[in-house]
C-alpha cells in the first residue's frame, strides 16, 4: 500500500535552532514512519531574528519556486507549514499556500505555534486581514492548547486541532547526580528570553548565597548581546555556547533548577525537556507556560520583572523538600506531553 504524501515548508535544525524549528523536526520524525514526506526548508540566521534582510527576501523567492516545482511534479495529500506571526512572514505563508493550491488539490495544514496569535491579529487591521487570508486558504489549523482552540473558535469557523509540543528524545534511563544549588539556562541568547535580567539578578544573589552557580548555554545573536553577557561572567556564573542532544539532557539532569524568564512563549520545548526528567523550573507567567506547568506550580514569576524573578529564585533556595513538586512535573509530562500521546494526536490530524 502506497503511503500518503506530505509537502512540508518551514524551518528545521540545524540551520535554525529555536522552539518552532525543533517542534517541526519532532513532528516530521514522527510522521515519516507513516507518510512519504518532501521538504522545502526555510533557512533564517539567528542574527536576522526580527530583522529585514535582502538575503531573507531572496531565500523567500527561491522557496516559493521550490514549492511550485514540487507541486507540479507530484501530487500531495497534505501541505504542512507553520504560520509566521509577522507581516512579512504572513505574506510568505499566504504566497506559499497559493503556490501549492494552484497546482495541487491536497489539504493545507497550518500550524500556529505562537501563543499570542489572537493578540497579534487584533493589534492592527492589516494583521487581521493577513491572518484571515492564511486561515481561509487552509483546510485544517493546529494550535498548542485547548485555551488557544477556544480563542480560535470564537473568531474563525475552521477545523481546529490541539497538538501540544513534545520533545525529540526521551532519555528515560539517563542518570546524573544532582549538583546542589546549580541553576541552568538553555536557550538562544535573545533579550526576549530574559537572559540579561537573569544574569543581573543572579550576580546580585551570589552576594547573599555564595554557594549558588548559574550555567548558561545558547547561541549569541550578535556581538552586542555577547559583550553585555560576558560582563557578568564569574566563578558563579559560567556562560557557555549552544549544546544539544545527550549533552543538553545531562546538564538539565545535573541542575537543581532550569530557569527560563522569557517575555513571550508558546510551549517551550526546553521546559518539557526538564519536566520529562523531573527537573524543576523557574519561568514566567506568559503565553502557555502556566498551562504547561499547572495552575498551582509555585515557581512562576512576572515577565520582565527582576524583583519577581529574584523572589522566585530565593523561594526555591529556601524551600525544604521539593520532591513532590518534581514528581508532579514528571507525571504531568507523561500524562499530557509525552511522545506516545503526541503521535496519537498528530496522526489523528493527518487522517
């Protein structure tokens, strides 16, 4: 029996290392066991994050021609892509769908990874127009949570499915000894990830808690952020380069706590990675993070508020027995976000 076919358009590791690209890779890895998949990869440099560049425009044009070429040469049952939450990105998404639909009769599956999608489309009439065009041209919409689905259904009359993020590899048997009072940050070093706030707060806290350490791992978007970060380097604050795979999980396992004080998030995969091994996290009350961790999770700070972040780190340091909180996080991952459940939901969408 011939497999059904999918044409995918979007960003993927290692050319793009961020949550959406990693989520795309996880989904394709799971789908390829059941579908025949062709890929048109979108390549964007970290240094071009939220910036206009002629290189991005040139690559956009090349990508559109590749979508057209693939659509002419082969019939696809599905065209799978993500919705970019920016005006240029939304136009790119709309053009890609039009290119596909001119030459192919397959269904378009549009994945919305951003938690602030509804807020974005309500911000300006042009945003709303672009979003409605992209969604109107699509057959199925994927969102990250039930709350997002409720928001979506209040605006659009379109088939909508919930697909929580999951992680690429589950290291169920990986062992590492916890290092007391060791905190870790793992993400691209973007200002909106809260890295500068974390470094400032931590450099202040080491005066009161000289035994605590912070190890950060990520890719630098440019020399300005790198120079600002390196000013905080000390024996207590170790600033490192990007890590992935087994090495990343070893750092998560060794840490007492993973800290991600972001200003905006959907369902951060690095938090899911920590949850999957029972490592506690400190994060912010933004996007879908409260839903991810649970409404009663104690270590959630206000975004962009250094006093709130400091308070949560101190609360963590002063807490006695956090084993029940760790166990609850681990069980939450297994019951809602594990690979098995993710695959079941993913296949239900592409059916």
